C-alpha cells in the first residue's frame, strides 16, 4: 500500500516528506535531585546528553532526546510490503532540572523548572524506590510518596499563585459582557477551588468544549497527566518492591499511571548490541525494556494510537490522539492531505498480515473506503486520497 496517493503529481513538493520527524508526545522527566532522572534519560535516549552525577542540579538545561517508539507490528508490515525503509514514530523526552522545596517561590532552579514543565504534554515523575547509602537523598530518607507530594505541592502552589491573579480579572471582564472571559472564569474558578483544597487542577471537570479549551490554554502545571516511574534496584526490576507498591496505590487513586523501571539496568541495556538484549532481559525475568513500558503507559495516559502507511519506499508509523477522524490522521502526515481529503483506503493490521498485504486484503473485501467521519483505529494501515 502506497504511503500517500495524491490525485495530482506534486513533484518535489512532497519528495522529502519522509525526512520529517513526527513526535508521538513530549514527556518531561521530573523529580527531586538524585532520584535517577538523568540516568534514566541517558538510558532511554541512548545518549550521554545529560550528565548523571551524585549532586543536585547536575542537569541545568533541559536536555531533549528523541527516541524511536518500538512497535513489532511495523517490521511485519515492512516485510509484507517489501518496504526499503522502516520509520518509527518518535517520542521526545525532556530531562528537567531537579526540584527542591520552595521552587514555586524561585528556590533552587524553581522558575526554570516550572517553565520547562509548561512546555511538555505529560510529566514523567521519577521516584526513588531504592535503598543506597552511597547515593545522597536530598530529604535524607527514601520515601517516594513524600517525594511525590513535595513536587506536587510546589506545582500546586505555582498554579494557585497564577490563578489567584488571573481569575479575578476574568470575572471582572465577564461581568462587563465578555463571553469568552466569563467562560474561562467559570472553569478556572473551579480549578482554583480545587487547588485551595490541596487538589491538582487535573481533577477539574470541564462541562463543554469551550471550558476544555480554556483549561488547556491556562497551561496549569497540575493539569498535566502524570506517569510515575518507580526507580528500583536491579533485583526488584521484574516485581517491584514495597516502595513501588505504595506508588502504584497512589497512582490508582489519582487516575494516573505507574511503571517499575531500574535505571541502572536500562543504562546497561543501552550499551548492548540489540541482539544481546533479549537474553539479558530474560536472565532478569523481564520480557521488555523499561522504555517499552514507559511508552505503553504514556500512550495509555495520553489516549494515543498508532496508524501505519506502507509502500515500497517505506513502512512508517504515525501517532495521533485516540478518537481522531481520517482527515486528522491525514493531517499528521501533511496539512494539505487534511485540507484536500477525499477518502482513506483502510485495512486493519490483522487483516493486512493475515491476507499478505494490500492485494490480498482487496481481493478478500477487507480494504474499505472510509470517508471524513471515519474514526481511525489503532493499527489501521491507511492510504489517503486527496485533492488540493
């Protein structure tokens, strides 16, 4: 199946399209100093971009690493489609400087820390769940729940300060007849009430699309979805430990996600040849890397899905929000494809594999012509017809 099927020959216009990078989502790695943030970042991105050291603030500027999202389905599609290249979708990790108490008031690198978090889609909160007397803990004891609350409190204080300044002005404008301001004031006032009760803004319920938009535009730190990463000792990488069990309970109570990872193991895996990793993981009782678990949890947290395009030049994965319709999926490739969308020729992944590709799926009646209202499913193999 061709990746793109234009009704006109656009020549060079899209010749270098496949050189672009499509981000699945952008995650900010946060936590107290010395919990393993930079070690995890280095391992996940297989780079040495972030300096891992046993002292606070060793990460000063937010380092960004782009990681290919592993998806075994893509290799199968490439084999069937005889694709010359395989291009995974990308995930961006941002390693953000460690936070300390008082960050909301500018303590440590507080202002920079808070500003960096505003720019990410989700927060990957690394929590120390390992005992090691050689690694200093900034609070003097290992307590991942207390650590999580320290960071969350600073984020809530920053949001509280922001909304206490913003909401009164919006209320005033709303009383003067500004409908947009009135709508924003209504939803942000509810968020402010939650913050005053010591609850994060992500618990705010938006009653309509306008309120959802105002809430998103406010860029509240505690409105970001949270993925807790429990950094455990190597011996507990497969099963977790008592510390990580408490974190999972906290995540469940908040509607957040949690995964167990050993940053030390991930750092070791990052130095191995790909063919050696499977045996190493098996010896530790692991079926997959921490990166795979983080990605899967992140996809679930952000309600994302993957669709594919397959052709002789390349098989490629693309990430879109769950619930996206066919034109929006086309727009993930190029805005012109969305603007001139006509239809999407669609094959489910299982059908594509079972029937040996596009020709077999077409012959078996499994290639469907879908229009503008079609909601894309995870694993769909799509070919877009468009005209601009």
